[in-house]
C-alpha cells in the first residue's frame, strides 16, 4: 500500500527563491511528492529553467512569478495574483534570502534594511497573506521558513544576516503558537553550509573550505537536495503534529563540541 504520510498530491506550494539553489531543490522535492509549485525570484531565465526541469522530471505543474521580494509593500498584491492564477496555496516556503558580509561597524543602513526586508519582512508579509487566505478557505496550512546556523549562533561579519535569521526563528515560534488555532503549522529548517551561489565566496576560499570540513562531522558541504526531505516532512501529513520547531540539516555541525 502506498504511504499517505508524505504524499502531497492535490497540494500547491509557493516557494520563494525557487529559481536556484536550496529553493529549487525544495520545490523539486515537493513536486516529486505530488505537489504543484509556484516559484518566485527576480531572474526570469533561472525561473524558466527551474520550471522546465521540475515539469520534465516530475510531471507537476509549475507557475513562475518574477518579483523582487524587497518590494515588501507590493507583496500582498503578488500573493493575490498567485492565488488567482494557481487557485490556492496550501504550503508556503519562505526560502529567498540574501546576505552581505562585512565589518558590523561599516554596514550602512540601506544594506541592513535590504537584508532584513528580503530575509525577514517578506516572510512575515507573505505569511500574513497566507494565513488570511487559509482562514478564508477554512483550511489548514503549512509554513516552512529557511533559517540558518545563525538562528543558533553568530560569526563575525554577518550582523544583518544573522539578525534577520534570528528574527525569522522567533517569527516561526510566534506564528506557530498564534496560528495553531487555524491548523497552520509553522516551522523552520536550519541548513548548515550548503554549496550554492550564495556561498560561492566561501567554498572557493581554501581556508574557509577547510574550516567547514573540520566543523562538519559528515565531512562535506551540504547539497541543496539535502534539504528537500525535511521540507517534504514539514509540508506533509507526516508533519501534522510538528510546529514551532527548527530542524537543523547541518551534517552534525551543532552536535560537535
Ligand atoms: N547556502 C547555504 O549555505 C545556506 C545556509 C543557511 C541558510 N541558507 C538560506 O537558504 C536560502 C536559500 O539560499 P541559497 O544558498 O539557495 O541561495 P541562492 O543560491 O543565492 O538562491 C537564493 C534564491 O533567492 C532568490 N532571491 C534573492 N533575493 C531575492 C529578492 N530580492 N527577491 C526575490 N527573490 C530573491 C534568488 O533569486 P534571484 O537572485 O533571481 O532573485 C534565488 O532564487 C536563503 O534564505 C539562505 O539564507 C543558505
């Protein structure tokens, strides 16, 4: 008998940052388990290529939305268009993220605000729109926020990024306890170091690369597809009693003394 626990047939997921990297791997993983997916990012060619790949590999429907999530005042409108086009969203994955690295005392306010808006404010505004949508439909929902090891600890030169991800963890917990009454589960995934475009300056740096290997008991950088299974768990019936949690997918990083 086929397991219903991880089956996402009949569901539609919205994955921000689904054009490449972790977001693409999560969108593909959800589609492999039966979900149709809508993906949002700024780069049209990457969205088109991601949609082509997912549709070819899984046979699921993919919608693409070219949008800059830093335009937070326009996000409600984006969500309305998404609903109109897809017919409704059951799973929201807030994955899009950006970072700047630099001495905290030199970070200008414009850059700080941009990182907070993309990583934290956009997740909040989309979650609000998602909650209102699910309430109106009288249906349950799943929200998955992509956190970071910086939800747990800090490194120099990441003040804006770490603050946004720390905030995202508390947003996850707050919405989980507040929206449990609507049967909306809100959880986070904390990736360890994953080799993507975002971390290219790090994995191409020999010293940093050695440091990551030395700190990761499983002895390698993560791959975007390493995150897909946890996202499927949190999006599916198997995750129905999990809420307010962060699950670190870090190759053992946080377990190491
Ligand atoms: N890689 C890691 O080691 C790691 C570790 C911990 C957490 N994370 C988190 O995982 C998430 C994905 O990271 P990744 O490594 O996959 O990065 P990535 O390869 O750079 O992908 C980021 C995605 O977000 C989209 N995005 C960025 N800014 C956007 C904006 N203003 N509006 C709309 N879309 C935007 C990008 O598309 P466009 O550029 O086309 O807009 C892209 O699709 C991020 O939240 C990141 O903080 C990553």
